[in-house]
C-alpha cells in the first residue's frame, strides 16, 4: 500500500508530460520540414527562440505579447475546469476592446490613471455582459453553452464591423478603423521597452486567479463540478449560481484582455484587431497547453508569444519562410488534441486492485 | 472432478499483491461460495477467471486443460459466464435486445439469412428463458426503466441464455427481497441439478450456509480455508474472514422513544419522474428524536426517488417537510444541510464522494462553507488537514496515504469517510441510504454501531435499506415501501417476523394477510 505516489506530484508530472510531448514533437517535425527546405533547423530555432526568449529586450517584447494571452488563457481555463465551455472568449475580447476603444477616444480631459481605469472597467463590464447571455441560457434554460458562445462570436464580429464602419468610423483613415484612443487612455511604455503597466496588471490578475483556483472555496467547487457534477450538487453546491459566476469571471477576464491589448498595443479597433487566429482562440490553445493550471498558462502564454514574435526574426535572419511558425503552431494544436496520459489512466493504475475495472461503464448503464 | 482449477494464481498491481498463489478447486456441478472481506482479493480472482485481468503467474485450468483468457469472450467460449454486481447493460435497449446482444440471430428464410435481426423469434426465446427461471421479466421493456433488482435479473438471464457451464455470480443477492433470494436459491439448485457449476461471491454468510456445497475463504490474497459448507457455520466463517470474532447481531438498547418529540415530518409527499410517471404517492413519515425509522422495500419501489426528494436533488410535486419546525419542502441541498441534515447517499461514488478528489477535499464536501474550514471565501488547508486526520483517527479509516485521492480506499473505508463527514457535523436528522452496501463485515459492524450511537445521542435517523437484516437490527420502527407508497408499518420490531415484512415488501398488505 505504500507504493502509491501522491496525487499532487504525479498528476502534475502528468500534466507536464501531456503538454511537453506535443510541443517537443511539433518542434521535431518542424525541424524535419526546415531541413527538407534545405535550411539548418538548429540555427533557425536559435534565431526564433534566441531572439524571443533568451534576449533581454526580446523577452520583454515576448512578455508584452503574452500578456493578453495569459488573461484569455485564464478565462478559458476557469470555465473548462468546471466542465463549462466558454468558446466565446474571442467575442468577449473583441467587445471589451471595442468598448475600451470607444471610451478611450470619446472621453477627453481626464487624467491618465482615471481614464485608463474607466476604460478597463467598462471593458470588463461589457465582457461580462456578453458572457451573461450564454450563462443565463445555460443556467436557467439548459441551453448548450458551447453552441451559444461559439455562434455569438460571429454575431459580435459582425456587429462590431458595422459599428466600426458607421457610427465610430475614423473619417480620416483610409481603411475601416475607429479613431485612436486619447493619449490619456494609453498605457505608457515602461523604461522605453515595449512593456506597459498592462503586464504587471495581468500578473496581479494571475495571482488572484491562482488563489481562486488553488485556495478558494469557489476553486474547490469548480473542481468538484468539473469532475463529478452529481457529487457537487449533492454536496449542496448551487450549480446554477456557479455557472453564472464562472461565466462572468471568464467574461471579465476576456474583456480585460481585450481592453489591455487595445490600450497597450493597438489603440484603435480595426477589422483585424485580434489578429489571426485571434486572442481568444490563442487563449484556448494556451489554456490547453498549460493544462488549465494558472502557472502552466503563464508558461504556455510566454512560449506561444515567443513563437509568434519569433516569426519575424526568422524572416529577418534566415531564408526559412516565416510560415514555419504557423506550421509549428498547427502541429502543437494537432498534437495537443491527443491525450497521452489521462488522469483516469493514472488513477486506475493506482486504484486498489479489488475495485473492479468495470465500474466506470457500469455507472453509465445504471443511470 | 474439478471443472475449474487454479494453480498458484498470482496477480500483482505494482508491488501490491492482490492474489498470492491462489489454489482454487471447483468441482463439477457444485455450488461454490467464495467469501472474504472487501479488498481480500475475491474480485481480482474472479476477474482473472473471466478474462478481465491476466494473471501475473500461475495458471487456470478448465476441465483439466490450461486456459489463457484474453477477454471475457474467451471465458464465455470456455463455458465461464459472469454476472457482475454492477451491471453491464445498455439502458436504452430492451431486455431481450440486451440479452441477445453480441449473439443476435438473423431472420432465416429459404433464400438464406436476411440482414435483419429475428426479433420475434428471439423475443419468444428470451421470454421463455425468463419464465423458465421465474425471472418475471417483460422482455420487451426498456432496461433503463427497470429497477435495479430487475436489471440484475436481466444480467443473470443474459448468461443463462448463453448456455454457460460455469456461472460466476458476484454478490447476486445484494438487491433481492428475502422471497427473491429464496427464488434465486431454487434457481441455482435447479441449474446445479442440470449439471452446471456455480461460483458465488458473497458477503452474506447466511446465504453461504443456505446455498453452497463448499466454501473458500480468502483473506489478503490468500486462501485461508477450504471447507465443506455442511461442516462449518457462520461464526467460524466470519472469524476466518476477518481473523477475529465479529458481533453479527449488534446489541441495541431497547428503549421507548414513542414519547419523544417528532423531529422530522413529511406529509403527503408525491412526485413524478422526468417522464411524468408517478414514482412517489402520498408518503407520510414521522421520525422522532432518538429514533431510527427504517424504510424497507425491494429496490426500485421509490426509495431512490424518496432519498433524492428529501435531500434536495429532486423536487416533489406535493409535499410538506419540516425538521424541528423548520420548513424544508423542496429546499436546496445547501439549505437542507444547514438545517442539520446529514446525508448518506445510496450511490457512494456518484453523490457521496468524488473519487478523483483527495480525502481532504472529500471530508469538507457539503460543509465547505463552514467557518472551521473556510474563511472569507478561502479554504483553510491547515484546518482541513487537521479535520481530516482527526476523522481518519476517530472513524478508523484505513488509509495508505492521507494526502491521496479517495479512489485508493476500499469500499468500506470510502464509506467511513462519508460517515465521518456527516456524523461529525452532529446532525439533527440523519438520512442514510444503503449505508453498508458493498462494505466488508468489519466496517458494517462499525457503521451500525456509529448509527446507533448517533441515535442514542438523540438524533433522528431515517434509514433506507434493501438489506432487511440491517433494517431489523437498527430500526425502532419500520415502514415498508411498495410501488412508491408506504404499504405497511411495523411498530414492534423486536417481535416482527422476516416473513411478515417480506410479504409487505412483495406488495401484500398485512391486513389482507390477517383477513385470510
């Protein structure tokens, strides 16, 4: 009986393995492709990651781009952990960003801290509002939140397009765009780097989310809900209210991510504001890569941002097409969808031998 | 001649030896009982015989030839069939479809076989098989709609339909009424007369005595005794199983609690299931302080629904429920716990515990908002670990790794975690459903004793159990449920007979009995 490892350590190792294998494999396959193109994979990767992770100013830049991804990754993780699927983070990011932009260029004459705070709060509120729709439908009408959140993204993109083309269009711009936010609404760059106060702000949010995940009652309830909803309900957790809470937190984080990106990087809403595939979708990858663990998400966000910014160094320093990063990203997503080791496989191995291996399918038959 | 024989059968999991050199001999045409505590290794042994697990070393011989079973299909081919304690049925299919699943016959015409299943023919066959063994099944009914007891009959029928020579039954009587158990014993004897061999795994020693020819006792992966049933008795078997004397009948202070105040009152409780079918009708219950009210009945007569309604997992269409004067009608689970109700759910791993969470996380479930473990929305890990260690100690939970997950615990110990959690909150009312199902003898005794302690301390206890002996041992008063109603009440438990309650469980009201 003494053989059993502790759950914490071994499941942690499991999560790492599940994230590491896809990443390493993606890089290995990427290397083969680079070699086939006739370039040296090693030097290519050196340019790509050396400039983004192992160079001080490069790393700061990576961190800057990782910031919104940390927030969207957390936004995804908080719902996925509870077995609720907020696929609408992208839409919530965009609406939050748009709202922050509008507040940013319409309000004038405010001191910067106040202006920025107002922008962020409005964005958070808008993100929550957008998340409220699927939350209410799910909690009180049993509507599948995956479908609602997913479809809502398209609706939001179109609504924002119309708004950007008509009411809030910047007449001086040659393409569809809102006016830039006022200087008082922009995050100033710190010490002349690309880093702004948005990054420390996101780290504060990360700490709060870490506590929520690991230490709080809500985190406990989210975990229980995600693993065994029947148990959660029988233990008196009000599942409806939890769904609302979780979705609102997710929406708030998304809104904040969008607003921060707006006020620290883009300054105006354009049709390609969120990039391709978009901060919300990238956040989903980051959350998956990070194993829905707050610390894992930060690591994954940095790595992912490095990959994206590394594309530029590749095109500058080597002849490898920068699309190789897209290939690696795609491979990571593909390989991540394979669960190499599952929690149940480890738990099953550790289970007391008397417990019938058959209990799982059986429960399904009984219900 | 031994039809099934194992030689030095060993199975290890990591460095844990679940079966250590088991030599089992089952003679042709006998009923062999295999007894042992939870975790003794009975199920591991059976799973090896049935091809679900492969032995680490040793061999299995069927009719003298050595066999290796890669899957249950191999075992069935060799004539070994198993009826599991937990069912392996497709709920959305009908009874006959479940029975023929995998060996369906197709429609035969003169031109050859058509690609359609011969429904009519097989419905007839399966119905005939059901009737032959007195299963009383409507083979066209959907399995998902059946009670647990009926589902188990489908399982047994499934194997009988496959003409297996050796039938392994894992805890076959756990869900049956005394009458049905008698029926099953008749069936098993009939099968035996037809030359079939039956291996029964069971906790219930009285049944071992009643039905088996020989009995093998397993303890910690070893065979500790191989006896002729006629030459042993329950007490000896119990002693062999646990290595100490077990008090099979608990001493209980008889005291009159009919004068105590009614703590918990349920009036006119009725409800329907999601299909709109009436599952509970007009249930009235009164539980006094310091009284155990037992609800007896064959499983599937509304007990599960009653539990769900009383614990807030299902709503009643009509009801008035009060605890100490506080209205709890259709209250949320949180409110019910807050009002002082301790709950032991019937499905331990569905509602009572979360297997994948740690013991710490499980011992606070339902009470995780209380200030002793949670302050300002933050959990207090130190206090929680302290509570866990205290409960493990107080409730004698045998645990390898206190920081580990609950799935490491055996059934009895997992149940003790629930008991500890619910009892520690000092409830005013305890609602316990099947509190000792699938639990070893030692733990049963412990759990029963704890329930009586709680009762003696003045808690009202509502006990739902299909285990009649459990109801009779613990209850001050018994009501019997049949088809969602209360069909009878027995106030004088000490002088009640099993037969009388059995008749009520079968739906024959006592007044009628008296009138006859």
